């Protein structure tokens, strides 16, 4: 099993969108039995809340099933429980490394898989869920392509 944890600040916008997009992509490839895909927050602000209505609306518009989810906070032992911990921006990455006790080998920024150092657009501030979806889709697609080169069974 390949275990991926997507992480953003509150776990209601970007990381939940990435979780649903990646799960959908993997299902389309017929590989759901080979993955565990989850998401979490670096903060406690939204714990227990469902995905943001903008995320839900965008995923529905794109005909991507929204994974039932309530925001949770990333924990130190997530570093041991997941193969890849994927943050959305530099602040997420810094907080993830801090949470994990300064371990960082498994921590990546999503758009690095596209060859970019850019951050996934944060719709909490911009309200632009279309741009976030573009970034998340590009990142998840590139991540899957990376995983296919790393794991021969994909």
C-alpha cells in the first residue's frame, strides 16, 4: 500500500480537494486497492468541520466524488504512518516539519512534482476555487506519474 497524506492549513479546502482528486485519479486507473489517501491540517482552527462549500461545489462541477471528511490535525506519528506527506505551500511545509520533529525526507510540496516551486493557490483568501482545482489537478497528476516511475506495479 502506498500511503499519502495531503496537508494544508485548515483541512477544509486544498488538502481535501487533493484527497478527492487523487482518489478519483487512482480509481480511474483501477488502483484503489494499492493506496490509502487521507488529508489533515497543520492547525486546529477547523477541526471537525466538513470540506468548504467552495471545494465541494468545484469537485461536483468536475464530477469528482467528494470524499466524506471532517477536518483533523496532522500528528507526529503521521510521519511513520505515511509514505508521502504532501503540503500545499511553504508555510504548510514548515509546520509539517515542526510537527514531525524536524524529520522531512517524506515531506513534499504538491507542485514540486510538476517541476515548480509554486504553492497551490489558497482559495480561503482568494475565493478562486477554479485556480486551486487547476493547481491540485496538475499536482496530483504529476504525483501519480512520479509514483508510476517509483513503483513498478502501477
